[in-house]
C-alpha cells in the first residue's frame, strides 16, 4: 500500500507539473485546490483525487496490519486478505488515475473495503475471545 501511494503521488506530480509547464501556468495561480481545479483539467487531477482516497480507508489497513504484527496474530488468512485488499486497491487506483469509470472504480473500492472489514471483524472477534 505504501508503494502504491508513492506511485500515485509520483504520477500526480508528473501529470500536474507537465501540464503546468506546457500551459505556462504561474504556480501562484494555484494557491488553493479550487484555483487548481479551475485551471487544470479534471483528468489531470485524477491522481490527486486518488491520492486523497489512499489516506482514507487504507489507514484502517495500516492500523490493523500493525496490530496483527505487534500481537503476533498474523496467519495465512490475514496474509491472503491483506494482499487481496492491496490488489483491489491497486486496481482501483489504476482505474481512478486512467479511465476513471465510476462504476468499475466503485466495485473495486467496495470489494477492497469488504475484504478489510472481514479482516477487522475477524481480528475483533479473536481479541474479544482472548479477553
């Protein structure tokens, strides 16, 4: 997930800086996201929107991963769930940053989030059983 976040961040800056340079936009005109949205086409900003999304639900994934490592409760099921989550999020980012088909993007987002909720609920049940 961290590598995916870094890749999306790089794509965001490459697209934005390229557009700004080609169209000779004064950076001072981009003081707020709203100003940027007026001057830069939506498709150029898709990676930026995706980057914001990568700091929402994936934060729960990071917290769960840390919890599982610290408590030494990682097992094969969690590893499969984690890689499934990451795969769906990577596909979601690919769609969001390129073709941006909302229905497909939503399906990938929904599937990744369901995987995460199953992992979180499993961890919660296991924690409650130990308590």
